[in-house]
C-alpha cells in the first residue's frame, strides 16, 4: 500500500503502525532522497537514508568525539554504514557499546529529518524484515511529540476538528512521560487534567488555555501514545491489521509457553522461596482508599516532608501507574468507580500542591501552625510553684533549678521526641495491618521529627525500599541509620536487603559481613549471605 505524505503525515503513519504492532518497512521518497523505517511489532528498530549528512561517519565527524585522521584511517569512501561500523570497532576507534549508541543516534536523527518532510511518497510493505542482527532503535514517541509541535495551527485544527471526539489517558501515561517523552508545561498540565474519558470540547474547557494551544497539546499527547484518541484517521487496510493481530497473538502464546517451560525447569526450592505478591483489583483499591485517608498530602503520597521535588514526582508517577481510575473501570460498578475517582483525585491534589514550591511552602506553613496548635492543646499543665523555705538566702528573682535540669532538652525537643515515637509506633501498627503506604508515611514523619534516632531512619528506609521510585532515598536513610548506630547489625542487614534487590550483590555481601562481625549469630544475616553465595 502507498500514498502521499501531504495526505497522510509521516507522524500519523508511524503512530498507526506502532499502535497496530506491525512489522515491516515504511519506504519514503522525496525527489532524490530515499529512506526506510523498519518496524518490529510496532517498534522502530532502524531508520536509514541515502542522504550523506546522515551517514554514520558524517554524524561521528560532526560530533567531534573522534579525531578526523583516525576516522579517515578506518572509514573508506564507498563503505556502507554497516561496513563503517565494523571498521570503527576493529580499528579501536569505537567500542561495541559506543557504536550501538551512535547507531541509535543515527536512527533518531534520520527519523527527526523525515518527520519534517511536508510531502513525498510512502509505501509500506509488511513482508520485509530487517536483515541480520542490526538494531538501532529510535526514540519514536519523543520525536512524534516534537513533530506535532512544529506543525501549523491550521493543520492541527484540521486534524483535531471534531469537538465531540473522546480522548482517554493511558494508564501508564505518566510513566511514559517520565521515561522519555519530555513534555512542555502546557502539555503536562493538560495531561494532568484529563483523568478519564473526556470529549475534546470538555478538555478545552477544563484546561483554561487558548483553544489552539490545547488542541495542539492533545494532538501531540496522542501521537506520543500518552492519550488514546477515539477517531484517529486510518490508512492501513483491514486485512493487514487482522494479520498483525494474529501474529501478535501467536507471539504472545510463544512467549507464555517459553516462560512456563523456563519456570518448570527451575529447581523446586527456588520456586518455593519466591515471594508471591497479590495484585488483585480489590487489594489495590483498598490501598488506594487507605492512602486517600492520609491526614496530610505527604501521607497521601507516602513521602516525608523532607522529600525533594524530583522524589515527589517519581512517587506520584509510580502511584498514578498503579491507581489510575481507568485500571478499575472494567471490574467496578458506577458507585465504586465514583469513590475511586474521588480517592485518586486526592493523590492528584497532593501532587499538585507539593510539586509547586510556592504552594508547598504555604502548605508547610499551614501544617506547622496546626501542629503548634495541637501541641498547645496537648501540653501538660504547669507544675505548682515551689514554696520558699524559711530563712531563704537566694538573691531576689533567682529560681531553684529542678533536679537534672542542666541535662534536660528544651520543651520543643521533648514534644518532638514524644510525637516522633507516637508516629513510629503507629507506623509499626500499620505494618501489622499490612498498610505499607501509611506505615511509610508515618515512619517518614517520625524520621523528620527526630532525625538523629537511628530506629526511625532505618524503618523509614526499609519502607521506602519497597518502591522502585524511592530506592535511592531508601539507601540514604539506611546509611544514615548505620552511621547513627554503627553497632546495630540489623540496620546493616536492612541495607544489604536493599542492595540485593537492586542486584548490587558485592555491596550486599559486604554489609552482611560487617553485620556478622558485630553479631556472629545474626540468623537473618547468615541466611541472606548464604542465599547470595548460592546464587553466585
């Protein structure tokens, strides 16, 4: 099948091929320029052209990373890009990993150039596959979004002209954005406002931005596969789409069989040791409601008040991936879905407040005032004044010090310590009730109130370690606990568990050996060290 780019823009062609999970080659021609974009199950695995500026050696020469003389010694005139790549590695100019990165950059540069073609011919052939092991993936979603930003307002208006068309955010939209599609502020804002299926007219009204800017943002988000459009213009015929669906099912079945066969071949004891995580909808909805019941925005997100903006962003994206209302629509009735929408709205509200520095500062001030008011209400009554003894010889105005007064902390510190211990005990209780999200938030509050207490830092770090988005912060908290109480073997075991989970085996073993030096009979350290050495 073939056509004209002036009728079917390349960005939309790539989106349709990717969404249909097709394999094949999309050939393009414009005057004397020719190009080919190869797909495997919807992924762009290479983009090549005969334009000299986009040859491998030219890209390397422009980068300035390699001396021109060394480049000339390896790459001869008339070499294909594949031959040039082999020569560069053999000549020691590039390592295999560096060549791979250069080839991926080449594919992205070529695709960016092709997306700017306003006209030309295209032809898609689903029978052609990329030969050999050459694979140089291009950052297609990011480039499609960039292409949408460069289109004229008239063009975008024509492509987004149906106000009643429905757009829906993908369940993993925020993760996709975090993973590589760098959104403009207006695009990110509009994406955050589309919490479910909405008509284009409703999106325009909800955004509060100029209409042409909103339509362009929606078009870009849809091309980047962050939004699902109801009425994308279709080009590919039904027979090719049916064949693609059949191939996709066959590939999925083959993958499932391979995984099942691999699992059967694993030793029985290994299977028994693997933790089984229950991920049914009811359990996740329960956790969502528990989070929404947090007293503060920090508890709702499960982050400490010391969390950075980047940490808050990562945690929110992780939560949005797990708890977005669209994930539960198929398994819940209207009443339950309304409650889910309201609960997730609290998470979104917490993020909207904490991601903005000025809004967060105002919110923190409000929390501090509330906490001060509570302390005033909870403060014990002042002790009665001590009666003066007969024959007192103290100078006028001097007060008798209470026993041990010289070593007591100020009242504010004592109040913080009491509050921290209370939060810590509540966190332990939440763990016993399997409410990990609330436990993490409570441990975080305790650690902030009493940052020099190793127990609070250790338990907070361990709670953070359960979420991939906060593991770097978890390491910092656990290292702080080890520093504060270097003689406690259990904190080193917690740190070793984190290192094991992120495949830093040597670091894990080193921490376990230090733990056993402190406590040679520590059963948990002995068991974990044996597991690591058996797996190596």
